[in-house]
C-alpha cells in the first residue's frame, strides 16, 4: 500500500488537496468518489524510487528545514517512548505536522512501514529529507531496540545544529548588511550626486584639486562602465562556480581555505565540531566505529578534511587507533586528539567526542564574535572615510572659488 497525493473538487466546487493511502491510483480515485469528491489528479508520494509503476509521482528533491526535521523527530521520539506502535506514531506525527511536505513524506514513510519495511529503509526513499547520518542512526536504534533514545539524540543534535547555524547567521547579518549599505551609498554618491555637483565647475578656467579629479574620474568610470563591471563580476562568480565542479580545482581551493590566516582555523574548527558531534551520536547509538567514521566524514564541508577522515577510517580498518589515524591528517587540534585518545582508553568515546565538539563549537562562537566585534567598527570607519573623501572632493573647489573671489 502506498501514499497518494490528490487534488479533488467537492460538491460545492471547492478544490481540496490531501493524502490518501491506497494500493493503486484507481482505488484512491474510487475512494475519493465515495467521499463525494471528484478527483482531478492523483500522484504517488515517492522519493527516488523508480521501480513502482504509477499514474504520477510527487517528487521530494528538496529537503525540509532543520527546525522542522528536529520537531518531527522530537514528536516521533515522544510517541515511541510512550509505547505507541511505529505505524501509529508516524500517523499521529503526520496529522500533527502543519508543514505540507513533511506531512506527505511521513504519510509515505508510514505506508512503507506498514508494508513491512524497517523505518530506516522506508526513510531511504527520501534521501533529500533524511540524510545518511539520520538513516544510519535510526537503523542502529532499530537493531539495538533503543529507537526512542536514538530519536531523542537525533532531535537534540538537529536542534543544536539549527541553533549554531542561526548564531553564525546572526553574527554575520549585521556586517553583511553594513557592507551592502556602504557600497550602495558610495555607488549612489559617485553615480548621481558627484556628477551633478561637480558639473558646476566645468566652465571654470581653473584646474580642480587632485582629489576632485580622481573622484570625477571614478564617477565617470562607474557611470559609463558600471553595468559592464557588474556583468564582469557576475561572470567571474559563475566561472568560479563552474571551475569548482572540477574535483582537482575544488580540492586545491579547499586546501587554500585551510591555509588562510585566521579563516583557516575557523573552517577547521567548524568541520572538526561537525565531525565530532556526528561521530558521537553514531557511536552512542551503537553504529560500528568504522561505519560511523565514514558516515561522519560525509558531513564535512571541506573536501580535503573529508578525504583525510576517510583515509583515517582506512587506517583504523588496518589496526590503528582512531586518535592515531586522525592525528596523521594534521587537521585535528592536539586537544581533540588527546580527548579522543582518552575516550578510546576509557571506553567512553562518545562522551569525549561530545566534549571535542563542544570545545570546537565554543571556539567557533568566540572567533566569529571577535571577528564581528573588530570588523563592524572598522567597516564604519572605512565607510565614513570614503564618504569624507567624496565630500572633500566636492567642497575643495568651492573653498578655492571663495579664495579667488576674495
């Protein structure tokens, strides 16, 4: 039995949309007619599976927000902990969820579970909604009989990721807004204000000050070639994105990012915290260490660090300890290596990995806070300086005219 998304018209002519479970689109249409609805379209809710015939499919190539994923995970954990059967729990969470895409996916997952599939396998039909980390952890919870605990850990993890992401965005929002405003103000002054004001001095048989001539030249450049400059910059950005699709170029670019002063340390801390937090969730859920390392490597955004962790996983397979294999990469800080070694020795690897993640996340917050604290006043000073230069370029000829008149 599958889940089908339908669109139908009732007796009053109002269009209604929803989801029904059924074996075929024909049976779903029949069920709609029995309810007094005239079906307009019926499409099976599906992910990437292509082996099931159907009249139509509703694809979910776009994911859902981390906040919504955390919410439905928390609700599902609560229902499972309360003793609800998995199919019933999925149905209740689907009915509780107001987000259309989530409701459809949960209904489809429930239909797969009712067919006899495991929850992890059913979620595998929607990889854009439930990432590999999520599915691997669910599978481990099902095998160990601790699905409720695993779901709660996943909810905590997803909520924490959302909070960290929001903190970073909030820290960067003001500097970015200030930069955009500064560029718009300076561009407006050079493009519209300066030409009108300086045009007064064109008929004066007197050489203008150097700063005024420079500003006039910049103003003429922006007025005549500003659009071409924007097209050129857009072309550079598009070309850069195309180049980054090449694995060799992307690897060199990511290695360059790690070598940048200050920023390289920030990027390393972000990826180390992601890896440690993800690995700790997997280990605590009963996922084997090798599989956990490989899954956790997938959350790393930097290609070079991801490959180094994958290489470390191969070293662990050959008999090395985790901290020795990670230490060889050179991207993990000494404190992280020490805590992981301590976790291996004390059989508390998940706890120590959590401490690694916490310390690295604290460092990320400290670095971003320090950067914004320093950058904001510097940007204000720079913006004020640029405006001051433009104002001086306009006023200096006026001062010289006043001296000539006297």
